[in-house]
């Protein structure tokens, strides 16, 4: 509770450009929630997921609960201000990737992605059936947040580089955009790691402020225009094998809603989670073809680079194991991952291998 008081007292310092922050709206049984987001308006996939939640709640409630979505920069600017506005009660909810906030609590990374972690179906197995959501709520208690997964990008690409990566030494001194624990792992390889909102990446890459970036995958990356700047694209990354997006509501505000409105938020988040994942999967292959046709060279990191990623990632996990809730969440995730993989490798994994062999 002390941390919540601290956040309440300091959050407005991060709001910056806010002109009129959210207050609860009640009128003849109708309520309005203001959602701040980590995303620029229209940013492919991620903003779509936020808007999907709002549209679903608005429709299910027949207008008795309205969610007003604000893109980053419209009420609050920058990634920290999104979190602070909701934890302080100045906005009602946020839509973001929780690994942006590992500085607030390292366990938040697990609800987006951790290096060498879960692919989407494994994440969802854990989250919905093996205790993951309970842990999300437990982490949120410290900050007064009630959270649900509300989007997933699928496996993310390794990123865009100005030159080919031939060894782990190539990361030494490289200015690279990568949030979360993956970014901390690159830092152990000597990279100068930055966390930038998606809407700021193109300009930073074009100006040379960064030497490379990861974003999401072919469809979102093509929409962002990175192929206009560099042609070296690594299609598989270690850092986000299935990145979840979070809808987090200020708990006091959430508890003030009717049970039916609470359930609408939960259901809308879950539907957006599934819808958004397949939005990416449905668009990535065609986008990758267009990128290649446009001269983009798609590459894979050498095995020794993957080995370096693995060593650095293990060090990052160990760095945080002194935090009891991080350790508890990690152990829960690893247990669920082992259980999921044991069956998946014998069923879907074997099937897809044989499908490729038989059908080509």
C-alpha cells in the first residue's frame, strides 16, 4: 500500500501533456471509462486490440458502459505515464505490454514475454488454466490493478539491423531498441538498449539514434516502414516467442462497476486476445512476401549467437530471482511450460513435422 501512495503522489509528474484526465462518469446508470494506451493511434495490431476491447464492451453493454480509447500522446505521453496515470487513478484503464513496466516490478515481464519463454498456446494454457492469471492479479495488487490479457502478437521477429550479425560481438556498442528482459539480456552482450514507444521507432532508426530495432513481425513492421531504412531482417528472435498485451483497470474503479460490467470487460479482453493473435498470424506471411519482393534480406542468427542469447537470458533471470514474487511466477511458468510441451511435442509437433514431410 505504501507503494500505491507513492505512485499516487508522483504519477502526475509523468503525465506531461495531459489536459483533462479521466474521472468516473455516471449518468442515469451509464458509466464511462477512459483507456490510455501505449500505442500511437492506428498502430497496426496493438492499437486494434485496444479498440477491439472498447468496441466489444460498448456493444455488449448496450451503451451502459462506454470505454473511450486514447492513443499515446492524446492524454498522456510516453510509456511510464500510461502506467502511472492508471495506478494513481487519474485514468481508468490502460492497454499496453506489461514488460514496459519491469522497472515497477520484474514479474510483469511474464505477462508479455520473457526470453526463451512461452509461445502463445503455452502462454494461454498457463494463464487461463495453470495459475497465470492469478499471478497477474497478485502482481497487480501492489499497484492497485486488475488485469487481463487482451492481445497477443504471436512470435516476434529478431529485428532490423543496418548490417548482418555474424557473432555475439556485433552487439557490443550497438544501439538497439528492445524492451523487457530481452533488452536486459542484450545489455549483457554490450548493447546500448533503449525502450521507445512504437510510434517513435521509425524516426529514431532513420536518424541513426538507434542502429537497429525489434518491433513485432512482418505485417506490423511493414506498416511501420522499417524496410525503407534497412534491408537486413532477422525473422526469429529469442526475446518474445508469444507476446501478450494487457488490459489493466484501476482496481478501485473496477470494483465500483456492476458485476455484469466487470464480466463484460473480462470477456471483451479474452475475445480480443484470441482475435488479435490471429490478426497477426493471418497477415504475416503475405507481408513477408512483400518485404522480400521489395529487397529485404531475411536472415537467421548463427547458432553461437543463439547460445549467447541463452547465456545472457539465464543471467537476467538469475538477477531477479531474489524477488519472491518473480521467483514464484517464474517457477509457475516453467512448470506450465514443461507440462504443455510434453503433450504438444507428441501431438501437434509430430503432426506438423509429418505434414511437411508428406505434403511438402
